[in-house]
C-alpha cells in the first residue's frame, strides 16, 4: 500500500508537504537533524504517538515521501499512460511484474503490505493483486558480522562460548531479519538463530505514519467501502507486534501445546530455546524437512488435511490464527509431520466470531438465505447500517449460491473475488481475519491441487465442522447444528 500512498502523494504532495512544514513552524520541535529514534516500542503500536513524533520532525517524513514518489514515479506514469492510450489490458502482465519489483524496492513495510494486498482485490485491481502473490519476503542480507554483533549484545554472550559451530553467513534473509544455523556447545543440538535487522522499528513506524497520513486521500479518490485508516492501524498492530520476538516465541510454543492438547500430534512448530531468545533474537531447534509444496512424498495429501485441520482449529477453537501461511512456512519434516514456521504475526478470533462463522456455514448449507444478511453483519462483511441495502439489492441469494459453488473449488479467495465483482459490491467490506484465513486456504488448496486435480478445500472442511458443532454445548452451536442437519424446519 506504500504504492497507494505514493500515488496519492503524486496528486497531493505539495499541499500535504506544505501542511507538514507549516505544522513544524508552529511547533517547538527538536532539530530534524537529530538521530531518528522511534515513536513507540516493539509490540506497542501507537498511531497518535507516531503522528506527534513525525509532525515534529517533518523533514523525516518529507524525505521518505520524496523517496517513495521518486521510486514509483516511473511505474505510476506508465499506468496513467496505459489508461490514456486505452492499452491497460494489453500491458497488465508487464505492469504487474513492474509492481512486484517496485514493492520489493520500497522496503520492509511495502513487502508486508504487498503480501496482504495480494488477496485484497477490494483495494487493488485484481491483476495487480494477483501479481503480488509472487511477492517473496526475502531481501539481501545485512552484513553477517553485524548480525553476530547484535546477537552477542542482545543475549550478553560470546558466540564461540555458546556455539561449537555457527554459520559464517546467514542461511536465510527476510525483510525483518535473517537466520543463522548453529550447534549448541553444551548439548550438540542444531538450532536456528533469527536476528532482527537494525533500525527496522524506525523504518516501519515511519512508513506506517506515511500510509496513515495518505489513507484518507486514497479512500476518497477510490471510493472504497473499507475503512482504510482502520485497516492501516490493524496492519500496524500486526507489523509492530512482529518486531517483538518474545511474542513470536510465546505464540510458537502456544501453538505446539494447543495442538498436542487436542490430539493433533501430526502438526507442530519449532521448539523455542528461551535462554537464547530476546526481543530481537529468536532461537529455535533446527527443523529438518522440505517445503510441503515441493515435496514428492506420498503423504502430501494427508499433510494437507493435517494443515487444514490445524487452521480450522485455530480459527474455530483456539482463536489464535497464524497470519503468514505462505508455502515456505509449511514444512514436511523427515519424520512425516507438518511443521508450521514463523509465528511473528497472529490474530485473535473471539469466540463470538467463531460461533457466527459456524452459524453462517450452517445457514448457507441449509439454504436459509433470509438469515444470511444478519450473518454477514455478524461476520463484519457488511456494516450494520447497510443491511437494508443488502436485503433490498437481492444479492443475498446470489452471494449465498456463489459461496456454495466455492465449495467445489476456489475456496474463500475465489469467493471473495466473485463477491467483489458482483453488482452492489460496495456494501461489502473484507475483515482482517478473513484475509488471513483466505490466504491460508488458498495456499493449502494450491498444494492440494498439485496432487489431486479434484481437490476442493471447503468440501474438506465439513468433517471438522461437524465435529466442532457436536462437541460444543452452547445454545448457538446447538442451533447451528440443528440448521445443518434439519434445515429451517
């Protein structure tokens, strides 16, 4: 969405810049040449604090706005020219590839936002969103010596005292951090040591401020139904939480414990080494395995089912949803289990929302279309003040049938695209939890289709849904079960 901010910047850059500069003249702020710190700490996203902080340092924000505008000017100019010359459709594949390259150049926040936008056709034209599906959270590593220095400082250790072997260069590098492989001197165990890039918090805080600053202009220009400022704040909370590796360590351990407690021993997460972890360093036991998506093992279909059960359990039971389910984070271990990596971003799904999902699925299956508008409000797809418009539009039956068709293939992502392409689509908003669920299901369906051309992920969900309803004695769950079994009778 930094691209979106940059597009807005091209049209309002002078006015907004003047506004920031004028604010600086009035405020008695510290010198803009001072070393940039950050407006808040990791896991403490505070947009008001950021607003005060960067308005007191307008040159910092202006430099970043100018950088974004400079990097994106060529792309934006080409898109505008394509529209003027009527060649948008002919050039869409090339522009999609150029957008992918641009987002990578724009840095950490752009990569993170781009990954979310890849399944948000309500915010970005579908061809561009599809192009961003190829976006990889990988960038050039920062100097290995600096990484070692940060590890030693954070953990108050000397690497040679703790590790008998430690990779000279990182074995993987991503936008937020990079990973080394080491062997613990005391136990001989192989471990993965993830260390955060320096200055990531400052960079993310600045970009989130920029996004939030330009969000109203983008929303007004594009007439989207989603609260864009609220969306930026939701992203900000997730991104800034991801910068605190102690939260990731807790989420990683919590998932493994939750799955074991529910008898799902075929799925796990890396085991955290607490004594060698901190806010900016996370050490886990090394997991031997291969990407589930590229595995040729005979048990891949079974592990797809394991992954699906795990995500449904997160969504409808534990209420803690893994938010980064791309293929690189799903490993088939050498002992035939599924290991889910990277727990930096999670989202809470409250029990009321879980029950609303179960009721919606039951009403959909029983063709109780008169109940669907209320379900869509409860699920945050439709603002409460637009329920009358939804009922009057006649969309309810059409959308319900469309969602039932999604059970035959395409999953939630396909359903979302069709919903947003329908008439009166402006009554819909896409809630955050559905974005992450959609991404998980799209990933799993892609893996499933690679080994079974008839794989339909929503169809695979019904055994779990039936079990979930049968094991819940709450009145709402019992009502959903009756609807699922007997319809509206």
